[in-house]
């Protein structure tokens, strides 16, 4: 069997590209080294709860095209991401809104909250932020930074905020309203039945081989197709010949609890430095604590999430977008541009942190470009 395209990776990017090319009459083969499809948005049913095995994923977008696209493969619920921040047992709303400011300072009106933030920003004397700490204080003041930004960020990146570049935080979600919608996106929700089911539907009628490592069978697999769409790590593709790009990775402690409700919210961020995990996800609340038939679920599943440095063998999650890694990626990009039959896509292929809707939009654009060439 010969194919027009070999697609390496059955996550959101690979599945979208495969669907578009297949619908246009192309013959494609999709492979993935994992024993399942959906990549990092993989969900697995445990106690009748769709558990996000690689961290919480909420589809959110202002792209009508991306929203209509995913809705053609799944029905989405009305879930709105409204995480809670836990600082030594004090609970605050995320994004930072009037409930946050009232709890923090006792202010009642938006003007009072605005004045307090401006007072703290002025008191800091920061004109040109030189690191993440100074950038955050220049945006929201010292109180919010100390309680709700500093500890969480240092756990997430594994280094002090004073050693992190300012550009990591370009803005912080400050709202002088009572709006609890973290993403503030026009479209938002969770696919009923989980993300894995959605991706499986995207791949219906397409040949998919899981448990298939591209690099263990590279010559054979390359010979099967005219073109390759590669969504793995770009440095791995080139055998790390220029060195390893850096990532942050995650570790999860999953627990089934014989109780109907552990924390009353899908996502709770632990923003103090002393708590070792960054957040706890209680998966049932992504679907309002009910199964697909609308029945209350008697048990719950939680995941404690720990941030860690990526090591070979770990799942890479977040590119470390500092100057050193940016320069190294550009060198790999020069090599990639010389690979005439290979298209590099997705988060790992482009070494960029993309939201899911962007991954899908970019894969559609790449497929359209291919079909026109």
C-alpha cells in the first residue's frame, strides 16, 4: 500500500490534517507511538468520568471556523473555565476580578480596586521591568503578585521569578467586573463523551496505526508515502544533532475518591510556594458532575499536577521560550526548511505553545496549502 501522506502523530494537529486531506481524496496513513489516539488531549473513562490524563484541556476560541470544525465531530457542553486560587487556604477567584479584589483588600467598587492596583504599581517604582517579577508587579501590584502569581509561577517554571524573562507574562487576567470566565472566549466547552471520542470521529475511515514509533521504523515508513506531516519534536526529528530544546513537563498523581465532591470545582490552583503541586483537577466538574445520561456520579477522580524539568522519556508540554532556546529552534527550523518532502506542524513540530483552536486552524491552513500546491 502506498500513501500520499504519512502523518506522524494522532493528536489534534495530525487528526485535523488527516481529515482534511482524506476528505479531499488523498490516501493517508496516521501513526502514533502511544497505544491510543488524541495525544495530550487524551481522555479515559474512569468511574464513568472522562479523566483528562495529560492535564486539563478546555476548548476555547474566538475562531468561528475552529469552533464549527470541532462541533462537526462532537457535541460540546457549556462548560466555562472558572478556576479558583488557593493560597494557604484563602480562596480567590481567577481571573483576578472584583471577588478577588474584595477578598484581598475589602474594596467594593471597581474604582476602589483600580485605585489600589494603581497605587501599588506606582509604589513599586518599576519603569522598565527586567524580569518576570517586576513585570507582574508592574501589571497588578505587589499583593496580587505575592499571593496569586509568584509561588505558582516559580513551581511551574522551576526557577525564581527574578530569573525568568519579563516577556513570559505579557498580560494578566485583570477584570474590574464579577466575570469569572477565565478565557473570555466567544466559544468554549468540553466535548460530551471526552476528547478521545472526538478525535476518534475525526479519524473515522482513515488508517491509523498506534504503538508505532516513527523513529524505530523510519526508513520503512518514509518509503510508504510521498509526503510526511510530522507533529513530533523538531529536535528529535534531527536526532538532537544541535542539542536538546528545553521543555517543562508534568507529573500527575491520580486518585479515585469514594465521595461525590472533593473541591467543588474542576480546577483549583495552589499559588503558595510551599504546596508541592501546582493544581488539583477534579475531572467530573468538566461535565457538571453527571454521566452522559444526566445521572449524578457517586465517586470522583482527582489529579494532583506537579511541574518538572523535561528529561528524555518525559512528555514535553511547555517550550521554554527564552533566548537560548529560541536561537536553537531557529537553527533547527533552518534544517527543517531544507526537508522538501516533510511538513512540520503542531506544538512540538514548531516549538510553540499553541492553544487547541490554533493547532486546528493551522492544520486546516496547512492542508489547504498542500491541496493547492
